[in-house]
C-alpha cells in the first residue's frame, strides 16, 4: 500500500501529514532533532515516501529519514508555491499540499547532491561569504576616506604594504582612524580564513578530472571551476546545454501571447546565483585574453554594450562547459603552458612541496617568454579566424524588409 508523508519543516519542528488511499491524515508534529526524526522513521514503513521542501536543514532531515523509507524527495518551494497557491495557508495545509502533489505526479523536486558535492558546495559558499565580507570592509574604508575628502590612493592597492603606509599618513579624526584600524585587522584575519578555505578547495580538486578539464578554458581558474562543478554535480542530469544555461539563470525571459511575436528580456536570474556570478567573473577575464571568446565579446559589445557582452560570454562559457564535460574533451584553443601553470598553482595551494634547484616541471614553460609568445600567437590566430567566420554571416532582415519581399505589388 502506497503512503506519502508530507512534512512542512521549520527550524525547531515539522508538521506531518500522511496521504493514503486519496485521503490526508494529520500525524502531529516532530521536533527537528536527530533522535526525534529517528523515532518518526521507526514508525514509518520501508515502502513509504517522504516529501519535504528545500530549506536550510532539509539535507540533514533527508539524510536521517532516508535510512527508514523508500525515498526522501526534496521539493522546490518556489515552484510548489506557483503550482498550489492557496488562500488558507497553515503548516498542515502545506504538508498536505506536498503529499498531494507527489501523489498526483506534479511535485517539482530538486536534485539531491551526494556527500562529496555537498561538501564542495559548503566550501565554495563559505569562501564566497568571506570574500563578500572583505569587500564590504574595504568599501567602508573607502567611504571613510571619501567622507573626509581624502584623494584616491596613488598605489595600485590601498591594502598592501605601500597602500597601508599611505593610509596611515592621512589626516583623519581619531574615531575614524580607529575604525580603519579595526577594519584592517579584520581584513588580515579574513585573509587567513580565505587561505585555509582555498587550501581545502584545492585539495578536493587535485583528483577531480572535471575541474582540470574546465581550467583549460581561458579565464577559468581553480576557484571558478570548483564553484561551477559544485553547482553542477552530475553533468548527466542536464540533457542539453540550454538546460544548464537555465539552471544558472543566464537564459533570457520570454514573453509571448497569442499570435504575437516573442519578446526576449533580461536574463531570468533564477538558479544558482553564486555560480552565475563566478561565470560572469570568468567572462570578464576571458574577454581580456586573446582568443575566440575575446572576439565574441567585442562583437556583442559593439551592438549591445560591454555589460550585456559580459553576460553573453558567461552564457557561452556555460555552453562550452557542458560540451567539455559531456564529451570528455579539453578546450580546443587551450594554452598548454598556461594550463600547466594553473595546475602547478593548484598543487601549491593544496600544500604540495615546492620544487627547487633543477626540479623543473611542466609549469616552467610558462616562464619562457618565447613559448608564451607562441601560444599567444596561436590564440590571436584563432581570434582572427573567428572574426572572419562571423563576418560572412548575413544579418536577419527587418520586419519591413520581410513585408516588402512578400508583398512587392503593394509597395508599387
């Protein structure tokens, strides 16, 4: 006999509703503790299915209950709200809605990552939070200087040795100087935390062939590759590159009704926001290096501006990642010396010993200017080939030109 248990979980408790034979039955509350959830699991059958919404503690609940039931399904809360909008909203109604949608086959479930992927996501998310905190502190220091009419720092970085020496000489009130000193001390502490997180991310990426394949792309470093793979998990769950683009929220919104033409707007931004930000960051780096991606950026920038061009390159990178991961191939226009340098930097970041003396590895080629220039020439040649290729494309005719071709007599 099929039973579906819907649980509307909160921080401290969950409301339990059981769907059985087309009827809903309230089964009380369960505390959000491991012992209480194990007690609930002991009362369930091995053929039952449990449905919960994606929240901060949903993965922990899934891990505990999955040992007692046939399957634990995590639903997308935004899509559940869109499908089953109700005027009466209580915990019992929400739990019953989850169970009913699963019974009817309309439950929008999400993919549950494995333990290794979940760990990568936590590491990447923590690193992102540390970087955001550092940026916020730096902006506060710049705001203090701006408020007291202090000119721009003449050095490249305000927070390196020369920049800090210049900062200490500026005329500021005592309270503002104390605030800056607190911010600088906090920046130093966060830098230590960032080094630890980077080391853990690099250690987990040493044996990851997918990450090594992604860093062959121009503009993609270890941090970006690890963030993309943490968000993707299993590439096999995306049947086409468009699915992956939509997952990252880089697909444009489309509005169309009746026989009218479809109107494409801004990107949806529905999906993994952190991975999307990393892809845009990689797009800016790829736009500065010679190669087909730079030519693509320049072509879009001439029509739509540099901001839209960067997002377009991020979308192109997403499609490229899908093809590389599904076909087990490296980037065609990869620069071997640069890739070796990235790989060696990843090994050093993971804590591997340095090579001294005559122990030269493959990354040494990046230090030879002649080899670097040869690789740059090949990349520039690929960029010129792409430019000549797209120059032969014919622009799409306007609506007025199409009407003129279809009705030449009317124009006379």
